[in-house]
């Protein structure tokens, strides 16, 4: 019904709205006060990794907004200490929807996180591995063709963060678009490194998200 440009805009707004619903569910579940919820809202929706990718036309990164539901389901598992088939089906369906959005980066990141969580907390291993298996089975029509292409060879790994200094710069350095496009790295654009949350955002995450939580 829509041309491509209008569809991308509408789809992004729909995903953003769905992600906001997920944030509100997190807020209600944990009774978040206005200040921490505002920090969560800003860091989740306006971090550089999402905005930079959307800015250069990587529309599949709009799927990142659905990660609020991924976090919600995992916290539900940790809070309750167990999960049945309903939880497994909900998480598998969410990951399937991610893949339908073309958010294959996020799909793989979620599987990696689930695998690590299962290794570090074996008591959650059964539902986590079930969710991994069923999400892969649901997404198989889209997973299998690129997997076969990759297995055939000819694919090159581009790069990760070149140095720890680049990782820090990606978090706290805000670049003008012209400087971001003319990236100093030959193998990847700045938007692949851009995770900008600013000094205040980084301090908030380190103090409240890591130190106080630990």
C-alpha cells in the first residue's frame, strides 16, 4: 500500500511505539520512578548505535526497539526462577519477529546472550536452550539460505572495535555527519562504532547499572 520510503518511516514508528510499550511494562513491573525511567527511555531510544544506523539507511536496526520485550522476558525468568512453555513460546516468537524485521544482528546478539546466560546460570539452561532451538526452527526459512551461503566461503569478517580507545570514543564522542561518513577506518564506517550515550549516560550506566547493581 505504501512506497518504500513511506513504508520504512511508518514501520520504524510502529516499532518505536511497540518498544515504548515494552519500556512502560518494565516501568510498571519494577515501579520505576520518573528519573530512572527517563534515563532508561533516553539511553534505550536515542543511543548512537540505533540512531546512527537508522541515519545511514540501515532500516533493519529499527528492530532494536523490540529489545525492551527481550529484557522484560529475561527479567521475568530471573525474578520467577523458572519458566514454562508459555515463556519459551513468547521468547521464540519475539526472536522470530525480530528476524522477520530483518534485524539479524539483534537476533544473533540475543542468541549469544541466551547461550551465555545458560552457561553462567545452569538452572535456567533448559528454558533458554528451548527458546534458542525453537526461535531457530521458526526462523529457519530465513536463517538457512544465508547460512549455506556463508558455509560456502568467500565471506570476510569486517572488523570489531580496532582499539579500546575506539570503544571509548564510540561511547562519548559525538561526530558531525561529514566526519562520521569519512571514517578513518578502511573496513567499516563510523556508524558501526558509534554507540554514543555521552559522558553523563556512560557515568549513569557505570555507577547505577554496574557498580550499585554489583
